[in-house]
């Protein structure tokens, strides 16, 4: 009987952990949707709230960026996104860290020149208090 109780308790713990992970994945998806919505609207205040102060952004051309420069590119209009789509999204939760892997397709204007990019994107979120904040983003160009 003790063995059955132990198995039952273990199943409850695994079930609860899975439910929590599912809730966390939904929260990460919501944070990421808010990020994409803000970038499309050029809402620097929302982007600043989502991005950690020391975020590292690696663009698909291999250049690295920090939060201040990225936000300035958005606020000045140097970078303007017209569309930002994710597909084949998978999320892995490791404690208070979430990894979001996806394929992305973006239509944007950079320094007045229109462009389209298709990337594999790895975004790292960390839970700070009650919200998920972006701490790193790596985009790798993918060929069609």
C-alpha cells in the first residue's frame, strides 16, 4: 500500500509540474506576442519593459546589438517592421528561464530600404517577479 501511495504522490507531483510548465509556456507566448505587437507598432516603452536592460541581440547578419541601440533604431524609424510572423514554435522551460525556438519571417524597412528575412530565432526569457523578460535573442538566416 505504501508503494501505491508513493506512486500516486509522484504522479500528482509530475502532473502539477506539467500544468505549471504549461501555464509558464502560455505566459512566455503572451510575452512574445506583446513583444511582436510592440515592435510592429513601434512602441518603445513596451519594448523597454519587455527587454532586460542588458539584453544581447544577435541579428541574422551576425552583428550584435544592445537594448539602447535597438530601441533607438525603432524610435527613430531607422528600423520599421511591417510584419513579424513565427512558426514551428517550441518552448522549453528550465526553472525561471524559457527558451523559445521558432522560424520567423519578417518584412521590414531598414534605413529606408525594404527587406524580408527568414530566420531561425532563439529567444531567451527569464522570469523576473511576475513577468517574463527577454534577455537574449539570436537570429540565424535560413535559406529557403
